[in-house]
C-alpha cells in the first residue's frame, strides 16, 4: 500500500474532529490501469499538484474536495479519484462496523440518496469478500438513520454515492469514490465496435507519442475512433469531464455546485480558445476497412464534440491519405487471440511494415499490439517498445521512425527486439 501522510481523515488515535470540512486537505488516491501511473503523475503535475507517492496502479497527493472535482474534470488517464475519509487498524468485521460507524456520515451522504459500497479485501480472516462491504454499508445507513430518522437506499449501481474500502492485512482505508463510474468512461462511445480500446488507454497512447496537435495524426484501423477522438480532445484542450454530467461527488453533501460550474466554465474557455482558427490542430485522419466502424467512429466523435476536427474515410489502411511533411501514425491492429486468425494477421502485420516503408517517409509510426510474434512480422527496426496493459494483456506500443530522404528505415528480418 502507499506511504501515508498527514490528512484530516479520521484516525482512532486522534478521533474525528467535528463536522466534515471540505477545504481541509486529505489524501487523494487516484487510481489508473496497471503501468499508467507515470503518465498519470505527469498529468496531475501538469495541473499544478504535487504527487506524494506513486504506485503501479495509482498516485497519491494531498487535496480537498475542490481538488478532487478538478481532477475528475481534467484527467485523461485516470480511473477514479478517491477521497480518504478514514484509516484505522482492523482485524474483524465487527471492528470494521464500529470504526465506520464513528464517521459523520450524516454530514457526507444525504439520507434520501443511493449508496454503493465497493471494496478490495485482502485479509486472512475474511473468505467472503462481500461481507465487509455489507458491514460497511450497514454501519453507514444505521448511523444516518440514527442521526436523521431516514436512511439512503443501497445497491450495486455506481451512479450515485460510492464508498470504497481497502482492507489489507490488519489495516483498513475508507474512501469516498468521487468519480463513481470511471473517469475513463467518457460517455461518447454510443455505438459498439469490436475490441475498442479503453479511452484512458487510448489517451495514454496518444500522450506517449508526444502528440500536441501541431502535426498531422493518422489513425488507420480506427475502429470506433477512440485514438483519433482522444487525440482531437488533447489537441483542442477539451477537458474530458466536460462530457459527463454525473460524478459521484455531486450526490454528496460535500459538493459545491457553484464551484463546479465555475470550473466547467473555465475549462470550456480554454477549449473555446483552442477552437479558434489560429489554434486549430493539424489534420487528424481516421480510416477503417469496415464502413460500419467508420460510421460509428464519426458518430462517437460527434458525441465527443470533435467531429469537425477529424477526417473519416472507409478504406484499406494502405490507401489512407498520408499528408506531406511528416507526422504521427498510430495503428491498433487486431492481435488475434483465436486460433486460425494468426496466419491472416501475419500477412496484415507484414503489410503494415510495407505501408510504413513505402508511404510514410518522414513519419513516426506506432503499432499497439499484444502479440510479439505478429509484431515481428512488421519487419522494421523499432526505436522504442513501450509496455502497456490492455486489461490483463501485456501489450507494447512499438515505435518506428521512417526517415525522409536518404536515411531510410532499416529493414530487419523478424528482429524488432534488436534495438532496445
Ligand atoms: C482492434 S480494432 C481497433 C479498435 C480501435 N482502436 C478502437 O478503439 O475502437 C482493429 C480495426 O482494424 C480494422 N481493420 C482490419 N483490417 C484492416 C485493413 N486491412 N485496413 C483497414 N482497417 C482494417 C478492423 O475493421 C478493426 O476496426
């Protein structure tokens, strides 16, 4: 678990000091997919925060509820923003109930709200991991009932108040999950397409390429358009949280609606400024062989408010228009987990190598894949192989530099591992 530092959160030695004060600092734990915490750290620091601790699946900082709201609005690579309420030693479910009951839940959750408790339990005395969640839920609603005469409903939906617990060994942390549904669920993908990338992963891939909108970006094999849409959002400085009208923090008593509106207006101004002609990003081109995917991508881009920044076309990737003067190409071909697909995919990956060599001089090409055998079929020298996780699948973002003029990409036979 993370190193902890001073916080306002309840701890049994000092007790809880009066009403919840949303302007005092507590620990904010921001979670992310495995392997993305360095990228998340950079994002958090770019917003002016100081990261206190980093882990494979998250970062920690000191912050208040306003900070948590701001992070929910702006972060691209995060899953959830968690606001620490309490940390205490805990050995049994009864002790858990007692400690959780001490928190001033009546100051946090309106009695007419809906509550969902989720937890990660890793303690030897507990087999049924649902049981602690039930104890926490009981402790919260019993306390609110006692103090106010009414109690919130509870269930599995993460659309209202979400309380999140980590119980590891003999220590327990209770957080308010201020996001509810993951920050990475941006709500723009309305039409399903096979094997879409999670939005936070797509954003991390685009940020890794160093893309900032100043050069052309080409996404052949765009599928539902996630990479192109995230790129357009980055280029136009559109805060991803502007696309959502529901976060868990809005359902708590710690929510300041005026402040949230102010933050949204401020973020909107930045975006509008970038929308002006002089700031317009260079061309973003998204294509796919499947016309249904292209239509889905176009509609998703429309929902995300960036359709005007992306040029769509249905074609084989090799026929995608490559603007003159260099830029970035990002491809996410299938990587065939089913038997029988591999032979076809080997041919496809070899064609990607030919496409890079023959049509993409002056570009930096990236291939995101979870299959190293297929990656070798590209047959070009990688200048970097950046590890990522797509769910539980270990993947790589392979970087190929196609020099213009005489410094051609060196061709290697099945040895993308040879350079790094
Ligand atoms: C893994 S999916 C991409 C998913 C995408 N990154 C997303 O987030 O939705 C691979 C895509 O490659 C497309 N594709 C396969 N062969 C192609 C080809 N020869 N030319 C262009 N697109 C192709 C498929 O139609 C599919 O949409």
